[in-house]
C-alpha cells in the first residue's frame, strides 16, 4: 500500500521518493514527534487510508474492490462508522443484502455437495489485517535497521516508549546489530523511568500522569492483527526486510535516478538537521530571554528591598537614639526626684 503524502514543517514533501527505504525513514522520524507509540501512530494512519480507499473503491467502478464480508469484525465496524453519514454507500449495502438473500436461497435448496466444497478457495482472513501485518513487519525491521544512523537514534531518544506489543515484536527479530542494542538501551532507560514514577505515585500520590503512560504502553493501537499471512515479509539472511531494499521499478543500469534520489535523501536529512538546530536555537534564545526578564525582575525586587532595608535601618537608628534619649531623661528625672526627697528629709 502506498502511504499518504505528508508535509513536514519546512514545507518539503518526502513522499516523492520511489524507494521505500527513504519514505519509511522519514515517516518513522516524523512519528517520533508524536505522544504515542511511533509504530502505532503509523499503522493507525495506514489503517485510516485503507478504510478510505476501500470506501472509495465501492463508490466508483475503478480500483480493486475488497468484499466487505471478507473483513474482520473490527474493520467492518470501522467501515460502519466511516459510512454512517454517506448516502452513496446505500448502493453497496443493497448489493450486500442481495448477495445474502442469494446465499439464503441457495442454502434452502439443500446442502452443498462435498465436491463443490473442495473447489471453494480456502479462507485467507481479513485482507486489511494482512496488509497491516505486512506493514508492521516492515516498520519493526526498518526501525532497528535505521537506528544505525545517529540522527535517527537521536530522534528515537526524544520519542515516547514503544507499546508492549511492538516492543515484543521488535525483540523477536533475529538481528544482533548496533540498532537493536540502541533500541534495547533506549527502551530499558524509559521503562526504568516509568517504573520509578509508578513507585513514586503509589507511595506519594504524585506524578499521576504516569498511570496513563503505563496504560498507553500496555495497549496503544487496539486493532488486532489476526491474519498476517497475506503480504508477509520474509527476512533475508542479514535480517533486513526483503521488501525494503528491492527496487520499486525496473532499473536501467544507465539510469542515474537512484543516485538522484540518494542525493535528495541526504539533502532532506541535512534540511531536517538544520531545522532541528534552528528549533533548538530558538528554544535556547527563548529560554535566555525568559531568564533575562526574570533577572531584571529580581534586580528590581532586590533594589526595592535594598531601599526598604535602608529606610528600615535609618528608622531603627532613629528609634535607637530615641530610646537612648528617653533613658537619659528617665535617669535625670530619677536623679531630680532623689535630690528633692533628700532636701525634704533635711528640712524636716
């Protein structure tokens, strides 16, 4: 399935790459910026596109039509939600009802002969689940393979945890490369931080958001993949997905389009690196401006406190002098009263 075209923040489409390697690299790199499991985010996008494509194929006369009866109950529920307010879907519903009536009429004639049962094709499961399973296999292997790239590794470090299901799927891949080592180190550190937050929440009641994080880690993308046989990707000897490196078109040995795409790929990587550096610079400048404003505020407060301290100190000195004067006056009064009492005593 062809992924949807997405526009990054610098206004450059990366979906023009014919090589799936380049598309998947940038899709995963962009998925690291979201607040959920990156693989769940991409698979949910794929699933939405599949449902929209399925509905469009049933509206028109062109394109590959997937029978609705072949879908699993989960994807039929998604089709129900998507087509609830679509009047044109009534044609498909009428066709489906007529097909069920025809099956009921055929069943009323008696059981199907055994030889006809042998001619029926075997069930292959939900087609959408099969395509999603293939996409999931490619994404898990690509994630590990791309982690050999330093910039991709830095993007993963800023991303949230992989959900439990995708973490287990990545661990089942028989690949002992540097990418797997980096994935294990990154996920171990994030899981340890989550465990510390859960213990702190249990003991003190703080960091309540860690419970939601743990629940999202337990299950993020609720759609089950029950039929992964169709479109499955089998690994090569080196553990990398075969589909990822196979040419998407017949390559001419004299055609330099592959080299052009490689240049575009490296150019896009550099563009994103410059964009990230500019974003970090803007963050640093914003933080510096905020700190400068805070320093100015604290300087003004300090000046006001110094003035208040000077006034209070002056007032304290005045009160101290007043106390000394009062004590001197009291002493003089006491001495005067004593002399007056002596004079009166002598006079008597």
